[in-house]
């Protein structure tokens, strides 16, 4: 059976995937804004693209871990349901 702390950690991991995705989209928006304002410096572009690449890799790795945890959750929840006593049979 999953403890409260472990359940929270699993939820935090899913939130981390969402945060990494938002970071990648935010970097895209920043690049687009700078391009429209004609304020793009080649070093800025290179730095932003590097950060975006890192955030995408992090999101992918966290996503992989999330899929593993989701599969584990299905098994754990099925075991919990199977081991739960029916209300009428105490």
C-alpha cells in the first residue's frame, strides 16, 4: 500500500513534467517576442535554444519516469482494491 508521502512524490513528478513543458513553451514565446522586437542577439538565440533543448530533454526524461510510475500505480491500486475488505464483511 502506498504511503501518503509516496503518493505526494508521485503527484509532484507529474507536476514537474507540466512545468518542464511550460518552460519550453515560454522559451519559444521569448524567442518569438525578441524576433518581433528586432532585439535578437546571436548569443541570446544560442542561449535560449540551448535552454530549450535542456528543458525538452528534462521533460522527456521526467515523462518517461512518469509513465513508469503510472504503470506502477495501476498495479498498486489494483492490489489495494483486491486486498480491501468489503464494508459488510468485517
